[in-house]
C-alpha cells in the first residue's frame, strides 16, 4: 500500500491537475517505465 505521505501527494496532484487518482497512477507508471527503459539503453 501507499504511505500517508504518498497518498497525500497523489491527492494533491489529482486536485491540482483535475485528474482522477487512477489517472495519476497511470501517469506515474508511464514515467517510471520510461525512466527504466532509458537506463537500459545506456
């Protein structure tokens, strides 16, 4: 599960950007996988 701090961050981002929480998670996963694949290419 998420820590309270992580959950608060998701809530804050969702409010600021007008996204649902699930959309925030999708964006975070995409960002993470993009970084992972960049590192493999080095």
